[in-house]
């Protein structure tokens, strides 16, 4: 027997979730797990850790759904923030840091560390810090955290064209600072 999936509008889904409706939560998981898993994998490549973060994210979403305000943004944007913050918290945890100490460095890890040192040596992070907030956040997400422009648009709720324009303007501004040094 095939399971029929219930379809809800975002408003109906949020309303049911705020009433702790398990069927609505199941629908939420079925429809958003893969997208949120993509966000988790942008932070953590380890499958077990990613699965754990995804599950923790859904538990937080379930427990904190009453704090979601439809007036402030879309459900997916809010869930993306919860998931992103859960992944960041995990990466900052002692458990993760201890497990990373047990992993031997590969050539790839050495290159990443060298790139980080290089950007710090030339003062790029400091220059990015001086950008306008609307640019700084996007540059950090794109160039330091590795999000694509499409992912940034989905996570922040900013239209893709606006993300592209702001990143372009930020790079022009950074380039002018470098040329004037």
C-alpha cells in the first residue's frame, strides 16, 4: 500500500507545526530534509556527523517552531538558519575538535590551511571586515564559507540577482582598495 503524502500551504504547515501535529512534521521532514542536508554538507563532509546535525536541526525546529514569525521571513529561510547554526555549534564543539585531532593531515588540508594563512597575511579578512554589512556577510558566506550564490540566496531569502550584484560590487570595492595601497 502506497503512503499518500499530505500537501499543505506554508501557512497551514506552520499553523499545524505550532500545534505539534506529528503528521505535519512528517511532511516537513519529507519535503525539506534533502535541502537542509545540503546545507549541513556544506559544513561537514562526514556522513555520520552530517546525519546527526540534520537530526538535531529537526529536533530544534520542532521545539522552537513557536518562535518562527511568518512576518519576518519564510519557513525555509528560518529552518536554514536553525540548521546552519546547529552545524556551526557542532563544529565548535569539543567532540568535533577532538575527532579532528585524530585525523591525519592530507595534502588537501595543508593547502586549505595555507590559503587561510595567505588571506590573513595579505589582510583580506580585515579588508572584508571594513565592507558595508550587506556586502561583508555575503562575501564571507561565498568566499570564506564556500556557499554558492544560489545557496546564499536560498539561505538568506535575498533574490539571486541581488546576491550577485552585491558580491560584484563588494569585489569592485575590494579591488579598488587593493589598487590604492
